[in-house]
């Protein structure tokens, strides 16, 4: 009998190597870039009439004022409520919807057209109609966020299902896996990177939707801070919620990246992104 | 247990090429038998229908007419009596080597402690117990295909179906895997039907070789090499090896053999 355990002529791919010369860490480059932009802004911004522009230190002062009066927390919390509910609903409904459309020919033929149309349509145009249906309160804000976030998630999930290699499904079939098991154990994990890409795209849109909703329905939250300070020509204060919204989008993006690496670690490993 | 027979199996495809509908006769009344414990190679030029024949036997494709039986039962879809080894292993990338082997077993209804120990036993059989926790992208091509073989063998099928299992590997890895396959066969006595386009591989491994051309069986040859064949480098030097290899080569190139 041949001993087969120790004659592997072929070797496994090398694991992450530690290079001798370390390049500049990414965070340092990002940090330097931000510092440069802030300094440039500070210098240029001071030359401009404060009604038309502002600069970092003035915005920092305005930020501090909003913070100590408690206005900022109230506004942020007010904005986040419809955002979290709408965005959460979009994930909970969008992913199964995408799986359904991608997985079944009939569902694709029946529903695909609405999703494609819904994604391409400027949803701002729907806001007046939504107000007629849902009023000016919390529900309409949730609906706007939900509709803006739903379509990218559904479309990406759908595309992901379509892109699952046929041979992987045949692996399931050849081991006599029932359709539902193939969907859960092969199609879903193979689609996860696409789903996460959709969830990531949707975050930006959901933040936009949240502000649009605050502008067009009952003026509230961070959107209200923007509008009220703009009406008072208080440009520095107006920049505070804008910057917070940007930070929020960036933060949520990294949070999603973290979730992605946790639920689909093989993806980062395959593309080599785990070595950063 | 593990007899396969093809009885007048035909398969027609329709496909549209630049607006024109083409009919392709992938299999044309293919008939041959694989005896219990035998290794049979399906060889032929690309497009000759060898892979289609294997897929029909697996139940991944349906035949247009005729039937394939395994131990007398007609094939109608996939079943645990057949284990498939895919051309590029096709491991699930999110599962470790061990979990990939466990996947097939779970589909067969196994769970708990036996699930793990059985999967470990088969990974050990292909010499991969030390890499059981690696994911597919951390394995070399040869190691991936070993996992693929372990996954198919673990469900203890009566027949192992292999679709050009070593075609994508480098020559050295291919040779060591061919030897391992023969070793596994000596231990498990599984019936093996495999597709290849490699003449040497067909003669080295198979007991009989089915030569296919344009969807038909052009010739069936018996390989006059005794079993076991523990050292393939010796087999390569045998006169019978050279003669059989030449005969198969002739069959593949000779227009006359196609009736």
C-alpha cells in the first residue's frame, strides 16, 4: 500500500508574507489628506464673506454651541429614528426580494421590471404623493428612506444570485440537496458579497433620503438645523449638520465593511484585502 | 454493488448561434457497461460527448432517449448511489476542507459525531488531515481536487463519476494524484467511470477504455495491465502500456473506426 499522506509535490499558495520595508500606513495617508484639506479651507474660507462661506474653526465653534445647548443631540436622534427604521426595513425586505427575483424565472419576469424602474426613478418625485398618503410625520420619513434604500439592495442581491456559478449549484444537486437547502447553503453565501455591496450603496442613498424627507415633510432633525441656519444666514452653523451627515455616512460605511469581513471573511481573503 | 450500464443513450441539444437554431447530437445511441469495481475511462476529442455521457449518468442532464442504470435502477436525477468529482473540484469557497466533505454527508442525512469523524476519515484517505481547516483558496489545485474526491467518496456511493478530474493540474501533481486514485481504488474497490482527454491517464488508470467520437462509441478496448499497479513509473515502461496507448491513439485518429 502506498503511503499517500506525505508526498505532496504541489504546494499550497503562500500565506500572507510580512514584508521587510513597511509602506506608510493607510490611516496616516488619510489623516494627512484631511489635515491638508482643512488647512487649505481655513486659509481660503477666512477671505470669504461669512454669509457665503465658512471655515473649520468657525464651524467648530458653531458645533460646540449646538452641542452644549443639546440641540445637536436632539436633532441627530430625531433624524436617526426614521433612518434606522427605513434602512432596516429595506434590508429585511430587499434581500429576500432580490433572492426571490434572482432565484425564480417567474418572479424575475413578474417583478424585475418594477425593481429596475424603481431604482432608476428619481424618488424625490414621489415625495408629494407619499405625503398625501402618509401625512407629514414619522411614517412618511420612514417611507422615503425605505424606498431609496430598497432598490440598490434588491438589485444587487438579484445580480448576485444570477452570478452564482452554475457548477456550484450542480454540486448541491449532485449531492441531492433540496432546492431550499441549495438556496440557503449555496446561493445565499455565494451572493453575500453582492448583498453587502448593495447594503453599502444603500447607506449613502438612505442618508440623502433622510435629509430630503426632513426638507419636504415636517422640518425636523439635522435637516431642520440646515434650513433654519441657512434662513438666518448663519453659514457656519449650517455646515455642522452637513459635516455630521458626511461623518455618519463614512462611519456607517466602515461599519458595513466590518460586518462584511465578519459574515463573509473568505471574500476578503480571496481578494487579498485581509492583509491590510 | 456498482454496475453501470448505458443502453442506447441519446441526447440532443438545441442552441441558437447568431439567430440560427442548431441541433447538436451530443450522444448517439451510446451503449456500454461498467462492471462492479471496474475503472472505465471515457476518452475522445472535445465535443465528442464524453462529459455529456457522464452528466447523464450523474443525473445532471437528462437523456433524450435510452437509459442509464446503476445496479439495475434507472437513473432519474441525482442520487447518493453516485458520487461526482468535478473538473475544477468546485469546492464551496466559504467552507473549510473538512466542512466541504461534511456538506455531502449532511445532504445524505448524517449529523452529529459520525458526520465529523466520517469526513475526517475521508480527508485522511486523501492525505489532507493536516489541512482540514483551510478554505479552498488556501489549498493548491491538487489539494482542492483531493478534497473533491474525498467529498464524493465520503457519501459511500456505488459509483464514482469523475469529469476530467486531473485535467487542470500540472503534470507532476497529476501523476501523484493518478497514483493516489489507484491506491484509493485498491482500498475501496469503487466502480469508477472517468472522463479524460489524456491518453496516458486513460491507459494507466483504466481497466477498459471507451473511445468516443461525435457522440458515438467508436471503440471499447481492454487494457492488458494487471492490478494492482502500485508503481506507475514501472507501468509506463511496459510494452503493454506502449501498445495499448498506440492502439487508443490509432482509434482516436483513425477515421475508419467510426461506423
